[in-house]
C-alpha cells in the first residue's frame, strides 16, 4: 500500500500554503531522491494563452527552492502540442509560459521546452508494454536525472481525468509520440447539429476539417486525432468515433508514462493540486467553472496511488451547481462519467498498475 500525503487548504498566519507544499515535499523525502548537481525536470503545464486554471507560478517557485536546497539543478519543462494554439512550437510555448507568469524572476529557474523547437527532439526508449514496445520521450526529460511532476488535477475529454499519469504519459512525449497515442481517436460530425460556424477550422492543425454548404466534414486521412475540435464546438456536434476499442488510447498513454520515468523510478515525485477542478484540459484558451470545491494538494512517489486518491477525493465531493455536470451529484457518485459518459477512466489506473507503475491501494496521510 502506497502512502499519499495530503493537505487541505486551511492555513494560519504561521503556516501558509507555500509552507504546506514544502512540507509535502519533505514527507516524500525529496532530499533522498536528489543527488548533488542532479538535473531535475519539473514537469508541468504552462497553460494555454487565455486559460486561467493552470497552477500559480508562486507554487513552482517554492518547489524549485526546495529542489535547490536538496542539491539539484531544477528546470521547468513541458512539450509542444499537436494542435494549433499558443504552445505548438518552442518559441510560442516559451512566450506563453512567460506571459502566464513562469519567468525566471518569479520561479527562479530556467524553462526548457523538452522536445525542442518543433517537437522532434526525442529519445527512443524500449519498454515492455501490452500495445507498444518503444516510446519516443522528449530529450530533455529523458536525459534529466530526476523528475518532479506537478499537476493541475482535472477532468479530461479523452481519458476521463488528467492527473500525474497523463502529465508524464502524454506530456513527456514528442510530437511523434503524441501522434502514436492519439491515432486511435477519430472525431465524427453530427451533420444534423452542425451549424457550419467554422470555429473548428481554427483549432485543426492538420487541415482535416472543411465546411461546405454550412456543414463541417472531417478528412480521416488528414486527421491526427488530437481531439481539440470536440471541445471547441459550441453546438456539441463533434463526437469521438473510436476506431479501436476505447481503452487503447489510455493504455498507450500509460505505456508512455512507463517510458518517461524509466531509469528514474526511484527518483521521481508527483504532486497533484486538486483545485479549480475544471471539466477539460488546460490546453484550451478558456477554463470552465470547477465541478467541485477546491480540495487540497497531494504528494507521493507513486503516480498510480496519487491519481487514485485524487479521483476518490473528487468523487467523494458534492458537485457544484452551474457547471458542466448538468444534474447534481452527491458524494460517491462518478463525476468523470457525468461529463464524459463514454470514457471508462479506470482503464488508465488499471493498466498503469499492471505495468508496474504503482498501485491503486493507498494510505492517505493528512499533514
């Protein structure tokens, strides 16, 4: 049974939230995982331009400070996106990160886009997965000595929820790796609902969508399966058409997570911020209302356990009114399936456990 350390959001004049984050890092014995002069990849999501749900940079500053005190050389990092947005290349990505507050003057460490200028800089890592035998991990993350994944825990349109496992699985992959993972996801358009508003065209990086006679259509040969059009459609006319069993996407993502921490299994730490639990990824240029109240922050050296605990904490809450959850849900009811009924989010946890990434059995230790 893995230990997952948890703190709520209550503070005192002598113990603020930054103090609590440092306490969580000490509970997972960060000092024992960092050797002098280790290069430490602090993997996070810088947030899309216009999104406001991403983590506050001030939290990253206290994490960076603790890593430096442990003797490490931390750098903040993420990888470029498949879709057209403000993080699809390193120049735009760095500009967005700085715009959102992640500059040296605030976080006191460098930012490195891990997969290079255009998302092609990676290292192929052999794994023993059920679906994949090799993954392409962003070079700066693969070459780092240690990994700290700092995650805004939220719902996600393709995996039910997005936690530490998704942060390192999808988030540490090169552009090629993201394509491999998304290749089983193909959107389809309900032409009876489609209004031909053309908004989806702005988000399609591959030029797979066209509009004729006020109806959109998707060229499956051009589609890369990133799924961005599904969320941005204001009329909900675009849906997922799984061209393989729905579990394949999540399994591939977990196998990429396996490759991302290969060689760093004992030198990785995971921190989940279960706050502003939004109904979709921070990849969008907006962030919708949180589906539950702000709960707290968790830390563990087991990515499966911390995500399982985070899921349980969210599902043990009462849903908030006026959100993407249309009908009130009580404690114990599945918040993820309420938003994305077609997605079984348990698949990622079960497969990650099967791969040896960790265990779903955990002990929640409140500090």
